[in-house]
């Protein structure tokens, strides 16, 4: 059943809101529970929907400046306003669109598939994670949350802070979110300040008994990962933003961009309480937005999008994808006046038009380009020796599989473009891309594996601080609730710069290592690995 929505911009059918199931426990054999995130039905008739209008710049509408959360800790007046706004929001009736309850349920509805796609078959969910809808949806989500908070305290200039975890001083959970109205009891107590976040999170790092690394070592790892996920591995929009979701069942795709997998998913898992069944609040999709730090996390995710656009030449209203299907896809939010508005992706592209900006800070990850673990010449000889040891292994990953990641999987993958053509510069492509395809994780489980190219050191010692690190796959709990039996995912990462640094750009094949972390490999299967090219 393919549905009838092919060619129609993606949007939710508001009349189809329904309960969804979520998994309880660490295995798919544990019980599930029903989630009803839907708003109350209107008293009569269809809701009145207005089209969102970009604000008109004027002296009366100042630019709202979002500051690092660890900086605003010194601004007592601002903190009083922020706490007051959240307090008012929490006291509103639960069914009011401005209430804390309904604001948090927006994430539960849209991200758990409680709406069906408009114009598609009845069983095709509208999902915004793991695709090119991820960034624009969350930009609008945070935008309206911010505008509502300002409205509640009569401050049109009110701006949310951002969790500046891409800078060493801002890596711990901000202190302002550990007290007052901004605190949340359902967090991992082992990860409260001053511990820096582990953006390279592995499942064992969220459990009791884990010994945290030296803060300086973790900081260096975080910065190296951000360099790969923001720069080297994300040179093309699809790599950064996620796969090109199309309408209907036939248009389904599930492929996270580099930032959604980490730091987005990894920090959700980092904050959530692992003593609770689904790592509530932040560690599971249905409850994540109940924690006030969710909004600081997503303001920084939004900021990273803005920085990526600047780094890669997307200025002003220039879109990443000049595709009407993406640009006209839309969502629905209640604005600060409690009007239900339709917002289109095209309206999210230019942050300046939305009337806010981010306070500039240093970007140390720009200078965190990793070094190879060993000299390239030595690595080449070690790989040749390994190749003899792996003679009984499958050489082509695209035709064989699947593999369960009970242990590290190492596969020699051919590069389709001939070495001589690459060396002569005759092939017109701009990025070589490693595709890990057909990733499936047992329903209700979280998972993590790292991806390395031409790794010659012991994988237990490998980390994003090595140039061989190409990316990772991180799945949160509760990320399958809209899918029957789970979903099949792909992961794409750019490797052109890695191959250059490893002096392997002329080789006819590469060795790819998939390294499972934290014992989650038993629930993770991969169907293939291949190389493709992007213009």
C-alpha cells in the first residue's frame, strides 16, 4: 500500500491524532504502554488555521539574542523572568495550548507518529525525526515556545538560552537548569554539573559504575567529534540534515544527519534517568520535552544548523534543497496569541527573518581536525597484513549480510570510481560518501556503534580523536513507536577529507569497521556497506 500522497508536500492530518504504543524495559519482550499525546477536540467544527506570517522588522520588535546558558547564570534579572515565565506556563490549565503540558506534548505527537500523513494511506505516520524535516520542525518548535514565554511575562525581547556544549566551558549541564522552575527530577544524577557531557556517548557511559574519563580527555573527544559531524563528514546538505523523505509509504526513508545522531541523540541519552524504564525524561522521545533543558539543547541544535549554513555557504534565504516538496512541507503550532498557524519549511530557512540571533562565541571544534592514529605509510603496511588475515571474510558488503553487531564487523569495501580516474580528476563529484545501510534495532532498544575507515589500532582504544573516525549511529529509546516491528535505517557520512588525511584517496578499496558500544550490538543488525558519490 503506497498511499496517494506522492508529489504532495508533507504535512500532518490533524484529524487523525491517535494514541501510540511505547516500549517499557530493556528488551522487546517487556510490556508496552499506550501514549495519548493528542490535544482535546474542539467544542465544535474544524479548528481555524492561519498561515504564518514572517514578522516585519521594526524598531518596536527588537532582535531577540539567545545567549549561552552558562553565561546567563550571572544575570539575575533574566533568570527571574525565565523562571516566572515557566512558572506561569506550568500553572495554566493542562488543555491550554500555552500550558507546559501541551507544549511538551507537541514533541510526543509529532515525534511518535500520532498524526498520519495528509493525503497518504491511513497507516502512514507523519514523522519528523531521521529526515530533512528534523531541523526546520525543531526551529519552529523552539521559536513558538520562546514567543509564548515572552508573551506570558509581557517581554517581547525574551530569548531562550542555548546549551553551549560545543565549547569547553559550556559542556556541563548548565547550572541554571538544576534549580527552581528549570530543574527536572528525572535526570541521570551521575551526569549533573560539573561533569562535561559525553557527546560520543556509549551505552555503558549512562549506567551506574562507569568511571568517567578525565574532563580534559572528554572535552578533546567532544571537539573532535563535532569537527567531523559539522565539517568533514557533513559537506553536503543530505549528510548534515538527513534523508529526503517523500510522501506516502513508497517515499519513506529513515536516515539521520550527522548532528541528529550526535550530539542530538547522544545528549538526550546523557541527561535521561537510566533508572527509569525508558530513560525518562530526556532519554525517550515521548517525555523529552517535559524537561526544561530540552529547549536549551534544541536552541543549540538550531544554532549548529545556523553555523553549518554559514560554514558551507548557505546565506540568507538560500535553501539547502531547492525542492518545492521540502520547501512547502508544513507543520502546525499554536502561536503566542493562541492562534493555530500553518508554518512551512521555507519560512524556517532564514533565521534573521524570524527575529532572533545567537550571541557569538569561540568555535574551538573548527581547529580540532584529528590526526591519523599511525603514519599513513605504516597504516598501509598494517592493512596489507590484516588483509591476509581476513582472506576468509566477505570483500563486498553490498551483496552480503546482514551482520549482527555482537562484535566489531570489518569489511573491505570497493570504491566504484577507478583509482586512475580519481587521480586524474576526471570524475565530477564533490564528496565521497560511506553508506551503512539496512540498520535495524530491536524495538524499544537504544543502540550505538561507531564507524571507522582503515582503522589499524585496537577498536577498544579508538575514539573520535582519531582521523579514522567517520561517524556514529545513536538510537534513542522509544524511536520506533510509530513503526510496525521497528524501522530500517541508513547512515551516510562524508569521507573525502578522511581519505585525504589517511593518504588513501587513490586506493581501490577501504576497510570499514563498525564498532558496537555498550553491549547493544546483539540487538543491532546491518545489511550492507557501500561507497557512493555526491555532487
